[in-house]
C-alpha cells in the first residue's frame, strides 16, 4: 500500500475515493428528472466522509444544494468558501436565526413557535416548511393547515417561504410501497393547498432510496 505522510503515526484512518464519489453522483443525478435539483445531504460530518472535503468535492461535481443538520455545520461550510445554497434540515434555535440570515443559509421551520419568532424578524431569511406526513420526527400536522397558511401569509416580506418538504419514513423496500405512497398522497394535498393560496415554493421529498423507487417523489 502506498504510504501517505499525513497518516504517519495514525492507527486508523479513512480513505475517500474521489472517483467513487463522482460515479455515485452521476448515477444518482441520472435517476432524477432533468428539472429536479440535487441536494447532497452532508450532515453529521458527511456521514463520516468529512463535512468540508466532501462538500467541496460534491460542489465541484455540480450539486445544486447542500443539506446539513445544524446551523453550526452550515456556518462551517460558509467559512470554508462554500457558495452552494445550504438548507438546515434540523431545528434551528431562534437565537441563531440571525446567523442563518447573515450567512445566506436557509432553515427548516416545523413549529409555530419559530414562526412566531419570525413575525418580528428584521433580516431577510429563507425558510422551508417541514410537514409531517408519516415520519413523526418533526413537522406541521394535517390539522395545522388552516392556521399555518394564515400564519405564513401574515409574515413580513423579508421572510421568504422558499420550500415545502416532508420525509418518507419507509421508502427503501419496493415490495411494501403502501406507506410511502400514502405519504406522497398526503404531501400532494399540502402542495395543492400551498399553490391554491398563491404560495409557490420549491417542493422536495425524496432521499436517495425514494428517488430510486418512486419517480413521482422527485418534485423540484
């Protein structure tokens, strides 16, 4: 094995194959509809592949977005010169919303408490509304629809509703598609509700498995 000076003295290390990353990127990009954007989810240190190094690599390959878990990860990417749009998929503390705005980082919003904080927010910020269609991790429920639409319409103009999304809970087994199909049906109801109220964000649902098994989940 070729010896690398930077690993001298280390008992364990990870070697990342750039050719494999490029191959996987092209493979997944080829699965998507031509008009569907590609978000590389790089949360949790890019699942062990190095947050900064992997993000720079996938940016150079042509990814459209990066998804992170926290504002801390998003800011780390901005400090390293990453220019791609970034979405914080996890919860962002109200006290850190200003940092998201200052660094042009979009945030997921899944509670009325966060929306309440944004009513008096004086910076320009982009938000993605998370709805719970069956994952039961976070998100607005079906019973929140009327109140949510009313609240979104009352937000100041500096709050841009950039996205609407959900998370499929059981999309990996094509032999049992019922749960995913039910979630997609629920999401379509949310999508139609937004459009009928003149809210036209980007709509996104599918992670890797969902994109491969359910083409109707590609959306934007």
